[in-house]
């Protein structure tokens, strides 16, 4: 039996949409070297915390996420190690089937250790250094999401949609913490002290009742803080696949890619050599429905490709979270 022309056209549109999302990720990972922000997280926080059903009229969600990230930078003679534990509250409200607003408020604890003496000194146990810890409010983010297009509603729901998002990262986090009378290093501060603007596109394609693919592209324009430090502007690209594994369990696999400029140290334009570059993570995640609108998730981001400037070493990122959908 011949398929209706409208059905063939819809299928072709969905295939092209999936191909476009894949091309975005491949382009970011495989293109010539560009610049990885020293504090930017890979991934799409809206998809991670709120799920793929971002546009449900009247939906009101509250999410809590804990993440642990670690990285090192610097040469053999002197290197810095950063470990951050971050707790983020996310609140989303759907004003209609096409508009949602999202607020994210992080609380961060950062431990920055400076080591000197090199590999030989470390093996001999004579390596020495200093450490600093900064804890406090991170920079809250405000974001608006608008669905630009959706395929006709069918037995599987909206089979595909494309949305846009714009937002601002405020400078309201703690950026002037001190220790022993001296201001802590920028990378030990919970907040960046700058106003950043970001915008991007996102999309979901429902394959069948068990599976979906999704992706997003976002660019972040960074500002300078009162101390003239400016983190590098960053482009984030994500492509994911979600599959139902059981009655209440879903499995998710993502590729999260980031390309960012070097950080600017001061008003003279001096750049921090061990910042910036490209990195890609493989990010498996398990999502479990606990009933009564409560969803739990746990995942890890594993670095698989990188082309970072200077001496940098990105470590795996671990995270767990809970999302609650309030009754409407």
C-alpha cells in the first residue's frame, strides 16, 4: 500500500531534523581547534533537570541537583587542582504550551589547590603548595523558552518540536570571598561577578512510544567582573537519546561538547594560557519515576575527546538529582 504524501513528507522532515542535530555535534567536536571555559559545564540543564516535556501548559516543576566536577591545569612545575561541589535549585513554570520560564540558583563549594615542585617532588613526597576554599551563592540564571514549531499532535503526542531560549546569568553570586585578608583566586570564587547573556535552540524528536532523540545548541557571551577578569565565551552543543528500559526506568545517553575562548586576566587583555579549548563528554544517565510526580536521576560525564589550550586535564563529572512536578 502506498503511503500518503503527507506521511512521507513528515517522515522526511523528521529525518532531516535528526540529521541537523547530529551535524551540529559532529561539527563542534571535529572542527579545527578553537578555544574550553575554565568553569562552564557541558550539557543542557533544562533537559537534564526538567525532562523532554518542556512545553506543557500549566506545568510547574522544582528540581534539585548535586554535581561534582574536578580539573587540573598548569605545567609540571606548578599546577592547580579545582574540585567543585555544586547544589542547584531549578524552578520552571509553563505559561502556555509554547512559553516557559526557568530560574536556576546554584550554591557552590570550590576547593583550589596550588602545587609546585614538579613530578619528581610529588613522587618523593616533597611537593608543597597552598589551598583555598570558597563556599557561597553562585550566579542565578533567568531563562525564557519559546517553542517555535511543532509537528501535528498525534497518538504519540507532539512528534517533534523546535524551541528557542534566551537568558541572562546574573552577577549576584559571591565573588569577593577572602582568606587571611586576601581575596581568593577567581577560580575559588562561587560566582563569576559578571553578567553573561546566552541564547540557543533546542529540539526533540519522538521516534516511538519508547524512544526519543533530542539536542540543543547554545552560545554564552561573557562579561567582565569588577576585577576585570572575564571567562571565555563558550558554545555548547548536545545530542542525546532517551529509551524506556522498564515500567518506570529510562536510560539516556548524551554527547556534550563545549568550545570556549581563553579567559582574560585583566583590562590589559592578557589571556590565561591554561584555559580555553574544546572538550566532548559521553554522558550516560538513568532516570527513575518514583511516582506522585517525583523523578530521580543519576549520571556521569566522561571526557572522550579534547583539544585544550596549554596544560589542562578535565575529569569526569558526577551528578544526581530530583525533580517534582506539582499537581495542576
